[in-house]
């Protein structure tokens, strides 16, 4: 058996520190590591959870990238159509990162009810539209059903419904400007609410209404194969900008590619702040936990000074003795990590499934604290904390090399 490990194991088994001067200091060191792990777990899990949820909501309304004609239009309204049957889709079809794409169009209009009216962005979608995201957002009713025939079914947000006093089953009129400038009268379309959604993203919920793209094609005098833009979804969220640039390179010069990071730059700059906060918290917690463990190890060494002197007198090396106390400190770090993970993960699981802590959606774009849990980051966090604390403990263990066997044995 490893001699250093054997000695350290005997020291741990006796638990002499529990009734000694070092007892409270060691307990504080273990507590500091446990609290540090709890704080780091919560910071990483909630920070990444918020980032992922906000990102997914924005992508649900936009896709990872959009392909459209170049124009000087600064709004989200579609001006010039794209023929979805054009061969340009073959130009970037070889890009493995693309999961699927869908044609959409957008146009501003006025929703008019018997008692109120408001300006809304009508987003037209077709039979190829992927409703995966909106299935999670659906709060009441059902998703619209679209076929080759024009449908009046629309999906509106709970925010718009509350503002205009609409509910599932209600009908209303929406007014659009005609593509023919010579006719000043707006085009009226009668629509029926079949479902309500709530993404929690107030900035988008208060704007978007989802309906059949055929209405916009008729109003804009487009053909059935023409859309305002093509939304492109990637297989994962990695390197969105690089993948968007690759699509841009592989498409004709009259088309522009815009990534979701470019279109909603302010939002993605905002969620980047979470990374800075997470890194800051991790650094502070590891330093605090490390300093507490350094103090605990120094007290352990001083308390075992006679033992150190005897082992040195018997021929034990400095490195051997340092390893004994590093084994001892590893056990204490492990205790801190164990209790920190038990408490921290329990708190996160409670929040994940019971959503006890709310947030203001106008500020954070979500209505409750989001939790992201991954075995990879939990293991990496524990391993990193353990290694960093152990490295920091190499410095105080150097004190052993300065101890004289004669003075150590006579230490009182």
C-alpha cells in the first residue's frame, strides 16, 4: 500500500481534528468549498439556462439565418420576393450544417375589432413551416392548419389578445396597404383566432401574428412560389456567424444573408454579459475556497509538527510528508464538493421542475429563472475546483520542508 496514503487515511480515520483547535477552521474550509460549489453551480446553470432560452426564442421567430433580396428596407416587412424554386438553393445545399429551411413573408397591417385597433406584423407561413418551437409556446387552442387552399386561421400571442380583447374562436379584420399604389383603399382580410401563444419574449410577442402566407402573396401580387425571405435552421447553435457567411459565399450577389446574431445584435450582446458574470463568480469562489483550505492545511501541519519531526528523523522525505497532508486536504476538499453538489443540484432541480423563482420578462425576456443541467459541465466544474484548490495547497505544504526534525519533535 502507498505509505503516504496509509498515514493520511489513519489521520482521517482518527478524526482527531474534531476535538482540536483545528476543528472549527477545517469545518470553515469545508463549508467555504461547499458554498463555492453551490454558488458556481447556480451561476453557471442559471446563466446558461437564460442564454439558451433567450436564444431559442429569438431563433423561433427568425431561424439561425435568413436569405432575402438586397433592398434599402430597414423594417422587417418583406418588399421584394424570392422564387423558392430558383436553383440558388442548390448552391448551399451541400452545407452539412443546415437542418431545414422554410419560406416566409412579413407585412405590417392594422388589426381592427369592434372596440379597438392596433398595428401588428403579420408573418405569413406555408405548409413547409416547422411548428416545433410554437408547440412549446402554445397556451390555448391549437396551431393553424395550412394546405393548398387559403386559410383564415391565425395564431396570436396572449399579449396581443389581451390588448385587443381577443380569445380563441374570435374573428377580426386586418387591413393591409395594397401593392398597387394607384388604389389607396386598404385590403381587408377576415381572420379567425385558433390559438394563443406565449413565448415569454415580450418584444416579439407584442408584434408577431402568424398566418397563412397566401394572403400576403395575393395582396403583394406574388406568385405561389414567391416568398419574402427564407429562414434557415442549423443542426446546432455552434458558429452561427461562420455558417451564415458560408451560405452568403455560396449564393448569388443579389441575395443577402443575415444571421440571427446580426438581426438581434442588442439581445445577444445582452446575454453575453452572463458569461462575464459567470467567469467572475467562478474565479472569486475558487480563490475564497482555496484561501480557506490553505488556512486549514497550515493549521493541520502545525498541529502535527511532532509527527512530522518523528517521520523526518526516521528518514521520511519532505515530499513524502507533503503528500500525506495533500491526501488529507484532498479528503476535506472532497467533502466540500460532495455537500456542495448535493445542496446545489437539489436547489437547481427544484427550480427546474417547480419554477419557484420568477423573473420580470420585460427585463430578462423570460418569466422564471431558467436552469441548464449537463453532466459535462458539472464534472468539469468539480474537477476544475478540485485541481485548482490542490494546486493552491502546494504552497503552504512547502512549510514542511523548513521544519527541523529536532525542533519539530520538541515542539509543544
